């Protein structure tokens, strides 16, 4: 039997596995039948019973061009015929160098010129934090030690990245062990802080993901950049979710003409194929690490710049160019907006927040009254949507829709229809 053909997946899973963000009393309950995903094609995933579902959250916000894209598949296979992994500590390889050049070329000349690879969104943020601290130590400003993040922020789950997190459910209980970061709700609050000891401000630009797809006011990011410049504070952008076209531009910060001091990229970097992340920064930051061994950045992971990941990322960037992905996405974002506006008409859809090809659909009992947390309305709506051929996950009572760029118009309409039917079924008509 080849992997994927086993009928034992569910019993083995329930016997041995521990899933992320999962209460296993519910998962392991006899009546819970986990969905076993075995294959995918384009915007569709297939389960072990052969049913197809639209991948409504792009496999947790990662996949861009669809599953089994022939160019990414071929690029990974070609690299596999050379070598799967080699160390990046003390060695280099052609694909990492090429990918670095291509990532740098996505930015205005001589802005973000250095690329540091790691494994996932959390580590991409961690790298930026350590670089920022060490930069100030090595440029005569050891007093710049404070980090400021925003209420509702989510930057990953490792201890460092989660220190910046502003969602108590995820991060609260670990606060004793996390480094002290300050949280502000707005730019006005940021302005009230003493700035001379701040190392960096960290933000998810344009839209906070895990907070429930919360949009920042237009112009806020550009203002934040101006404030950072005026006070000599470094700006770290976490584009782990928003990067690589999600907002309609290659990077969210382009909408406001902002270039950060650091950008954290992951999820879509490989087109959603493999765990690879990149932290880009400027020559100014990089130069501060030149000198004796004590100026070295002592940070790295075993799989840094994994060649298979680099091959996937290069293929993904080639698809952007060759298939004019961003140009083709623009009309689809407009269609998405029209379909979301129709969904908004339903009585229990209280708000729809859209940023490019990202949407948060908030459900409430009435305008003034949210559902009770133990009603698990978001979860129930997603389970109902599954019966109608759509896979996605809620953030509490906000349903996330984040389709792949390759989704066809009929598939996009079907996804919205499935969600609309699910909302009717679970929330009722009045
Ligand atoms: N930053 C943001 C904005 C994210 O949305 C996420 C993950 N959802 C992360 C960081 C962490 O990424 P990862 O799960 O790859 O560590």
C-alpha cells in the first residue's frame, strides 16, 4: 500500500497525533470524523472518499496559484534530481542566490537589498527582532530595546514572535516568559510613548489577520512610516499573510508607498508548497553586522534556504511574471467584492471586511448582540459549508475566505453560494 491509501488514518491520527489550535476532547470524540485530505488540483482539494472541496482559505493562507501547479511541481522535481537539502551554514547554492536577487528586485532600487532565509512566519519575525536589537547595540544605541506592537496583532507562536502578539487567548498565559513588548491600539497611542528607547514597531500592514481580518484605516501605514522616520525607530512589516499578491499588489505596503526596514515573508513565498521564509532588510542594517566575530548574527536553522523551497519560490515568482497573475487578479477581486456584497445582505452577516483577495465575514445574532462563544457559530457555519463543498476555518464568529488566485469565476461563485447556504442553515433566516 502506498502512503495515502490507508484506511487507518483516522484511528492512527486519534491515537497518536496532536493538532495545532485543536481541543482534542472534541477532535478525538467518537462522533468526530476528521476530514482526510489526500490530493488537490488547482483550487480544489479531495478527501479520502473522493469528494472535492474548494480550498476556501488557500490551505491556511499559503497557496497562491493552485495545488499541483505544473511549473512548481516541475521545479521541485528538477531540484530533487540534484539534491534535496544542503547546509547553508558555511555553504551556498545557486537557487538561494537567484531567489535572493529576485526578492530584492521586487523592491525599489537600493532599499531592501539583503535576504535572510528561515522556515516559517514566526521565524521570519524572530529574525527581524534579533537583527533590530543587535543593530542598535552595534550602532551606539543600546538603550533602544523596546518593541511596540498593536492590540490584536498576531506574529506567530514561537516565544519571541508571540511576545508581540496582542491576542490574549493565544498568548496570555505565557506572558511571564515572554519578553516585554508594549501594545498600542492606534497611532495616537503610539505617539504618546517615549520614542528614544524604542527599537522597532511591528505591524501587519493594512489588515490584521488572526484578529479577525481587521482593516487599518487607509493612510495609517504611511503615517506610521513617517512617525518611525521622525523618531529614528525601525519599522518591521509582517507580510506573512499579506505578501505575494494577497491584497492585489505584490506587497500590502505598496498600497501606501511604504518601504520598511524589515519585512517578514513566509506562507506564499513558495506558492504555498514548502516551509520557507525570508526576512528582507536594508544595507544600513546589514553593514552594522560587519566586523569581528562579536558582530555576527548568531541565528539560523538547519533547513535555512532549503533548495526545494527555493526552487518552489522561484517557480512561483516566474508564474507571477509569465501568467500576469496580478493583472488577472484585479477583475477577480472586483467580482469577489460584488459576491461579498450580496452575502452581506443576509440578516446575520453583520460586516464583511475585504482587502484584495482576503475577506472576513462577521456573523452576529443581531446588530447589537454577538453570538455567545459556546454557540461556536463560526465553527458550525464552516462545518455546514463543508457539506456544500467549501473548506475554510473561522476566527471565532468571523469566517475567513481567502481563495487561490487561480480560482475560476464559477468556483468563486460556488464558494460564496456554499457559504451563504451554510449561514442560512446555521443562523436561520431572521
Ligand atoms: N504573521 C502573520 C501575520 C500570520 O498570519 C502568521 C500565521 N498565520 C504568522 C506570522 C506565523 O506564521 P507561521 O504559522 O508560518 O509561523
